[in-house]
């Protein structure tokens, strides 16, 4: 049939029918609003007990006293609950979404186990060994079989879900037996319950940094990335020819240049990169100040928005600052217009609600979602041939600094915003002295200003 329709290229066509590519390995979606009302109410009550505020604690204490419990027992429980307030999540909405996602994951396994949707009445009844074990086995099997899912021995997804369910059991339901069942399932699937920093991402980062240390050309490509991406974006803008779609794609690529320019000036955590604000809003200050328009930008992040106990300052200079200036003065307004979205305080505008915010500070909508930011970053990384994430870029800058100034862990810690012990632990295992010397030689030959750029205002 193909041969008859395409006689001119018949010899180039396969003889048989082409196989359709495999679909996504992700499990089917559970629509939360379609679950029974009593079950959803049970979850909300359990979550509220998992992350109570002071008013919730006092109300619970009053209920217990009214029910006739001993005042000393109630006081002891109240004191313990108050002590645990410090462990509350920074962003309650994110914690709520994470717990609800874990419960939806368990609901899917329960339905596959034969439970009728109408029999979902309360959270405690769902959290059985059979359902928990089925959910874990199904996830591991999907991850192993699907090319678009991460290896279960390097992904932290299963751990995140079991931790969320364990918290709901312990704090929300107050049921130590269910909590022990969750712990048992985690122990049975220990090879796929990956602790943060244990495997996977750290292995990828370590491998990437070893390559960077031993391949001067790769280090040069990273240093040149902001300018190379910006030039490609400018060329694409010139070639757009009034086509709005092509122009928007070019502007997205320029946004990637902005991300790289900031990240190589002083590497930030991804959440900071997404939430960079060029002006204040009603509840939070802006981060960006132009010390010298077009050539020197300063970012200041207050303690509530970073892990450090003091304000973190970042300086974007010269060519990198020029990229940021061009974006803010010329290209960002056009990007907003083409996307049809309202202006916001964020340097990288979007329609998402900021995440990872300090409790009590409700930042306005209008930033990029993490997935959109990842996609824009990846466009830039693909263009320069570097497959790295913003988080890996933090480690890359540390590697470059130590190539330029071997053993100066204090300086590297200052640039990253980490402790010296943390930097020494991550980067002191393999000094690669000879390789680092080659990287230093190549970088200084092609970029004599690179060391000053990477370490400016931190080597004092």
C-alpha cells in the first residue's frame, strides 16, 4: 500500500508496517474530585492533624479535656505538639499536594487490587499492607519497563510517597500499627527507597564534574554558554520574519541565556532561579538592583528565601549583565505580549504560583512553573551540547573554581552558599590535580577574566 502511494520513493520505504512507539510508562491518573466525599474529608482531616497550627492544637486539647481525659496527659501531648511545630513544612500547599498525590497513588493500587471505588470511606481503611505493597511493586515494575521513567534504584519517588503516607499514619491518624506497616513495606523494597543524595543524581553530578575537570573543551563550552545561547536567540529573532510562533521560540531561548548568565555568575538553587524578582510586590521585596545599568546587576535574597541564615548576594557582570539588561529592557515585554500574560515581579514570567516559599509569605502568581523552567533551560543546554541541569551547573561552577584555585574550599563555599565542610566533602575526594591544571590553562588562555568573573566579591 505504501509502495503504491509513494512510487517515487518506493525503494526507500520499509517493506513492512512501522511499529508505533511505546507510550508513556506513567500510570493512569486518579481524578481526586471523583473519589467519594467521606474519603476525601477523611484525608483532609488527617492532613490537618499532620501539620497542625497552634489553634488546631489548642482546639484538640479542649476536646480531650471535654471528653474527660486527664489534664496531665493532655498537657504532655500539647507540649509535644508544640515542640513539633518546628518541623512543619515551609510551604503547606506543597506538603498537601505531596500527601494527596501519595494517597492517589495508593488508591490506584487499591482499585487494581479489586477494591470498589464506592468502598473508599476513610484513609485508615485504605492503608493496608496489601495495597501498600501492590502500589510499591507496581511502581517498581513500571519504572523498570518504561524507557521514559527513571530507574527505580536511582529515583526518590517511592521514598517520597512512603514518607508522606508514614507521616499521615503517625500524625494524622495517630495509628502506630499503620505507620509500622508503611515502614515494613519500605524495608521490603529498600533497593528502591532511595535516600536523598545517596545515589542517582549524585552519581550523575559526580560523573559530569569529573568530565568537566578532565576535558578543557567542555569547561570552555560551559563558560561560553550564556553568550552563545544569546547570539543564537538574537539570530532566531532576526529570522522570525513576523511569525509570532518563531519569535516566541526565540524569546524562550533568550530566557535560557538569562538563566545561564545568572547561574554561572553565582550558582543558585533552582527555586531561587525561578523566583528571581526584578521589583517588589505587596508582601516581598525585589531581588534585582542595577549598580551600573547594563554592566553590573546585583541580586539580594533574604534569609527567608534561601537556606542560609543571612542574605545571599549575587553579582552579574559585563557580558552576562548585558544579556540580563537586554532581556529586561527589550525582550521581556515582547515575551509577555506574545504569551498574552500579565506582568509580574518575576524576571522569568509565567502563570505559576511560586513554590518553596517561607510559611506565612504568599508570593503572587506569575513565575515559571518548575517544568517550564526545566524545558527552557534544556533548550539552552541542548544548543551548547551540555546535558546538565541548573543544579548540576552549581557543581560545575564549584569544579571550575577549584580548577582555578585548587584546595580553596572556603572560597568555593562562599560562592555556592554552603559550608566549607560540605564543599570539602563533595569536592575533596578526587582533586585531579593534573587534569585541573589543564582546565585552568585552557580557561586562562581563552578567558583571562574567567576567574575574576566566577569569584568576584567572594574572594575578600
